[in-house]
C-alpha cells in the first residue's frame, strides 16, 4: 500500500507531544495491536533488534513509576505506556540468534550468512564500537520510537515521548537491574484531552530551506 502525500503530511502536522491525555478514552484493541506490530517492524542496524518494549498495563505500576517521571500526568492518564528498553551489551549469542532467524525466514543456510555474521562481530562485539555499545543500542531504540510515533499519528493516536524520567528507578521498579535490558526512553499513547492547551499551538519548525541542503 502506498500512502499519498496528502495523507501523510496532515497526520504529521496534527501530531504533537501531548501533555494532557483523556484518561477515560482507550485505544481500541485492533489499533493497539497494529501499533505493537509497528514496534516489531521497526528497522535497526544490521537488523539486530537490540531492544524490548514493555507495555505497562497495570495502573498500580504506572502510579509507582509516575514520581520517577517528573510527576508527568501522561504516565498514568494515557491509554497506554511503553517503556523502550535497550540491550546493555551485544554478544556472539545475539549474532547467532539473528543468523538463525534469518536462515529460517529466508531459507538459506547459516553457512551462507557466515560473512555477514563476521562483519557484525568485527564491528559490534570485537571492534571499537563495542566500547560504546550502549550508545549504539540507544540509537536503535530511538529509531523504533520514531516509527511508533509516526504510525500512531497515521492512525489518529496521540503520543508523547518522555525522556524526563529516572532510568535507574525505572529499572529497579521494573526488575531490570540484573537483566540484559535497561530503560532508554518512554512513550505515552492515547487521545488528547480537550483541555490540553498545547493541542492548538502552532508548530514551530525552521523552514526547509534552512534544514535541507541538496548537493
């Protein structure tokens, strides 16, 4: 399916970082299922998918997270809350997992993918980038965040990305301290409140002539 430009741009103009959600309005199940799949389908470097997405359904857990989120109401009021997790490390086992999945999905042998595996290993496991793998993984998570927010806008769902939170406290509350994953960014999703004054503010964007350069 090809989306027309006239459908894309209005959705992006409509989107904004929603500050107040309608706490009584839920995202329909079929819409949320599509948004979860947008997370699954997000691109990542090498296709490694060094992430996990925690959907926080428990109201009590969301209330516990809120004080560690600068007390932002979106954490408790939005229909859905997603905590985007990034892997702390990338290991040989992660490479094997991708090679195995690729082999099964595309009907090729792992031996045919040996060169690709070696390339990943030299870069992410044994190369200089392995020393800053946390930054690399966080960058991948932000790709997924952008995919999720754009998909939501196209479906008429409001979102608010949240960096104003305490990752160590989130990790403690969510039981992540000893896991492979750590909290990287949070996103609330739902429907804007009619009382959110930010909904009607004009977007402030620099002109394309200043931001886009052709060479």
